[in-house]
């Protein structure tokens, strides 16, 4: 049975003037095959979506759910929760404007879930978490503007997950963490000045790879991988870049390329 929710909140016209609404949408759904779509145009909007399981799902799971939120305006906030043995769920947040915040969580025994956040504007913050015993999950995060922050976390026993962060602008920060994972990928792309990127993968038995590409000045990159058969790629183009790669285990491969002035690279690989 489908449980569909569609909301649209736009600016309010009063005596010929456009006044932005301070809208708050709270949606709670339980079960599977759930659909919720919310569109907000204006300032000071807030959306909270929770899709939780009932007893009919896989191990009480909540599968095949869809949550889409689009916000156009300033000072918006979005939180989407698809958790507890969630499989084949899709969560998408699109924000256009300044001072936006976004948070998505897909947890439990999660598999083949897709989490996407797209932000256009200044001073945006985004957090995506896919946790529990996950496999085949995908997380995409795209930010364009100044002062952006991005964080993607996949924890516990995660297998074959994919993460990608793309940032364009100044003063960006990107963090990606995968714990107890193997056969995973982590990709960070940054274009602009004063960027910071960090990728950390900890694995029981892993043939993970992490790639980082930075184009701009005064970038800083850190990649740490713990496990075996791990591969790390770092490419920096610009001035005053700093990169550190630490790999502990066996069968490591590391490639670092810097083009510009005053760059420094420190790579430590240990098979003691």
C-alpha cells in the first residue's frame, strides 16, 4: 500500500507584497513504498521527514521509500530520516539560497539506498549518514558557493558503498568517513580556494580506494586508510597545497601529483 504525501509551500501575497512564509512541515510515515514530496519557496522554511518501518517489512524494515524536498530561499532546514533495516530507499534534498542546512540518515541494516544533497548558495551545511550493516549504498553531495561544509559518514560493516562530494567555491570543507568497511570507494572533488578535504577508511579486510582532486590555492588534503589492498589518489593543482596520506597494512598503492608552487606531500605506508 502506497502512502503518498505532496506538499507545496510558496510565498504568500498580502496587499500586493510578497511575504515569505515561516513554514514548518513535519511528516511521519511508517511502512514501505512511501512517497513524500515537499516544495518550499520563501525564507525561514523547515522540513522534517521521518519514514520508519512497521512489522510488515523485511525484519520490520522500511523499504522502497521516496523522500524529495526542494527549497528555494534563505535560512532553510531539511532533515530526512529513513532508518531501521532500510533498503532501496531514495532521499533527495535540493536547496537554492543562503544559510541552508541539510541532514539525511539511512540506517539499520541498510542496502542499496541512495542519498543526494544539492545545495546552491553561500554558507551551506550538509550531513549524510548511512549506517548499520550496510551494502551497496550511494551518497552524493554537491555544493556550489562560499563557506560550504560537507560530511558523509558510513559506519559499522559497510560493503561496496560509494560516496562522492563535489564542491565549487571558496572556504569549502569536505569530510568522508567509512568505518569497518571493505571494497568501498570515496571521492572528493573541490574547485576553489582555501579548501579542506579529508577521507578516512577503516576496514577489516579491504581493497578500498580514495581519490581526491583539488583545483585552487591553499588546499589541504588528508587521506587515511587502514586495511589491505587499499589505493589512494591525490591530485592538487595550484599554490600552497598540502597533502598527507597514511596507509597501514599490505598491498597499498599511492599516487600524489601536485602542480604549482610551495606544495608539500607526506606519504606513509607501513608493512612492518
